[in-house]
C-alpha cells in the first residue's frame, strides 16, 4: 500500500494546538491557544500562533477550528484486530483461562473474517483519533478456507511443514487486514506473528494452529518482502512478531530476531503481562521474563514489547539502557486483572512508552483517545506518588510521541511541526463535558484544552487527517461505509459461531 496522492492544501485556524514536539515525556513542546496549521503535499509546512501566513496559496481548504484542540494523530502500538469477532466472551477470566476458552474459536478464523474484523476495528480506531495502528496477527489456522493452509495433519505438538499453498494462504490473512487499512485510510504496521509450541509441547495454543518453525520464518520473510515499505511516508511497514514465551520456542524467538535485523525491520512480542508468566519464567527458566527476552536477543532499539506489567527495577533500567520500548495497554490489563505497568518508572528511566488498545476481546471499548484517560488514572492508582505519577500531557505524549518511538517513526509522526507527516486530530473541546476545563473560569486565560481532552470523556472528533487526506469529518468516517462494516463483521461473527 503506497502513500495516497496528497490532497489539496489545508489550513486549520483559530484552534488550540498541542504540538507534542518536545524531546521527552516531561517536555511536551510548544502549545498555542489560538493558532494555525498549514498542510501542503501531505506534510505540515507551518504551525504557530495566530492566523496562517498570508502566502498560503489560494484554493487551500480552510478549516475554522474555533472551539477545538489540534493534536498529532494518535498512534496505537498494540492490537489484535481479528478479536473484534469475539468481543464479550470469557468475561470473568484471567489471561490464561481467557486464552484457553478463545483459542478454539480463533482456530476457525479465515481471511474473509479477518478482513471484516480489521475493517470494523480500524474504522472504530479512526473515529477515536487514531492515524497509525499496529496489529499483531498470529492466528493462521489450517484447512479453514481462505486464510487456512490446508496442510495435512502432523504429529501432535510438532506441526507438519506448510505447503506453498499454505504459505500463500497465511499471507492472505495478513493481506486481508492490510486491505482493510487501505480502505479505512490509516497508516498500518502489521506484525507477522507466529507460534510453534502447541499444548502437547507445553504451550498454550491448540496444536492445530501452531506452525513449523521453518515455515513460520519463510512466511514472515515473504510477508516482509511483499508488503513492507521502508520509504519515507510509508503507509505499510511490517514487523516480526512471534507471539509470546508461552507459545514460541527459544529457537524460533532467536531466529526471528536474526531475520528481522537482517532485513532491517522492527520486532514486537508480548512480555511480562501476568504474575503467572513472571512466576513461570523464574521457576522454570531461572530468570525473569525481561532477562529471558534479553538472552534471546529481544531487547534493543528496534524492539517494542506489549504490556510489561511485571517488571522489576533492573528490568526497567535494562529497557532504558537498551532503548527497548513498551506498548502500555491499561484497559486490557485491567479487564483481565493482569495489573498495571510501571509507566512512571519506565518514563523516568528514559524508556519510550506508547499506548495500545489491545484486542477487542480483552478491551471491548478499543477507544484510543479513551486510553489516554485510562493511562492517567491507573498510573495514579499504582504508585505512591498518586497524582504526581502522570500528567495529562505525559498521557498525550505516550499516545503520540511515545507511540511514534515504539514504531521507529519519531522523525515522521507523533508531533506537529514543519516537515512532519500531516497526521492530525482536531477535537471539539467546547462541549458540555469539556468546555469548563478547556476555557477556564474566565473563558479565556485559565483553561487547559489538553486537560479537557485527557481528563474528560472522549471528545468529539471534528477532523482527522492522514497525510493531509480527510478520514473523519464532524464525527463521521469518510473513507469506509460504517453501516456496511457493521453488517459484514456481524455476518463474519455468525459464521464463526462466536457469541457471548
């Protein structure tokens, strides 16, 4: 998926602006109370206080941002889009029981269902202010039609190598969600996942949905070769993403790291999500999850890890030292009772932290703007510092600059400054629920639009631009048919047989 043809120039005026162009989580950068943003050729060409420069060409689209706050588009650093098909299930389960209940359902998913789920999930993300999303897809079931691989049965826990048709079908599931991202119009970082440890080998997933390690490596390399775009402004970049220490062998983890670094792509996996995982690693491996990841070559500037709820102080320091980033998923971690990540400690140590909604089966709301507030609140609950643990601007920094760092794109997205890609969210903060905080007691000087966005309920989205192209306008998706998306994902769910 190549970058779309740039739309005509856009001038946004009369809005508050939070640029997020500072260098650290505690320096969110310049803010303007009544400023302008100029977009030309898909990139930002001017940002500042007051009206736009007079030399802006005639024919530009002019947007009156009165009553609005402009921020960088939000960046979602962890998701499982296929899980839109299984929302509302296993409501009282912690992670391992939740996985045990849902894996047999996911084992029937095909590429058509993946496309329907991804279209719905990405459309909803766009409506919550997201301009760039990742997705961690590691379910490639055999013999279930489009997206399955039709391989013959192998020995339990030791899957037979996939046929060439199987590799093509696995590619089809990834392609299905890339097509969905193109339809919705978001930047997309699909993470080609894999699992090679079935239940009979001591893993969590059913044997029938794990892959042969060599086949998984070949399919991952093929996905990178076909879909990854390293060019500036790219709409699609592929990451290497074996699922987790409970479902991937040490050999595959190491060889996936070698593959990713050999091809120059980023690396992603789950780590330290639950107490059970921490206990398992300490008891069975003699080390913490972070130490295990380090031993396997899975810490570094090219790595971002999901959850990282249970990190000790040495792990936090090691993450910062190695440049390893974290995808913080506060709603999902709370829904599954996993705990709260040490966000304040990570940020203070110098590690980058982004935000993720996680899959809709463990985070039914999947509202990225909603995760700003969730991150703020749970950080204050976790630490003895209370309200000093995280500020509204630090939460917004994680949802923008922190996310860009996770994806290795801090030079292109996550901030509003000249030269950056024009991925912009314009929020209404003059509503009944936001106006008092945004405008302040006197209506002019005492207000805080950023606090209104983060502390308040999700603000209405007035405009969402991706590379200067409108994706959402006045709260309505302009790129995909939302009614059709609802209908198609409902049909896919019924065909899958998944219901609460």
